[in-house]
């Protein structure tokens, strides 16, 4: 199963307080979401580690080239490492509990850094 990249904001997004550009990685569903999220906002999935949310240090984004990069060969090894190093289970309460290996966490960090570098090049 391959990964999907969803753009949850306009293709040309502008982050304005209280929202910021963000990337969310959801290995359960092999989905990366790019968009705007309220600063400091959380959810049980984020709190439980099932979804990794990282805010991006940029004011504007053209998501299309980032989406293309994430779906290409350059990002594939990072996504494979995340998938291999991630486990999650849904508890009886409906809450998610997830674990990331150090390698998976490092791969997610590398994706975050690569996206931030692309945003800096755009800006």
C-alpha cells in the first residue's frame, strides 16, 4: 500500500496567527496531511502518538511541489522507515496508543526538515 498526501488547505496557503502551516504523518492510514492547524491545538490521536504533527517555520506554502516530492522516490525511503518502525493500537476506550522507533522518528524529522527547506526556497 502506498502513501497518500492530502492538502487540507488551499494549494497556496498563508499561515496567520492563530494558525500555522503544518505537516501531519498518520502511519496507520499511510497519509500525510499538509495544511493549516491552530497553534497549540491537539487531539487524542496527536497526544497518543498515533499522528505526528509538526508545525512548519514558514509563512506561506505552495503545497503542490511538496506533495510531488513526498510522492516521489526521494521521500520513499523515509516513508518506508516510518512504516517499519511504527505500531499503534486502539484501546477499548477508543484512544490510540502508538510507538515510534528511533529510526522512524528520525525519518519523520528528516521529512520535516526537507519540507522546511523547500518552503524556505519558495519564500
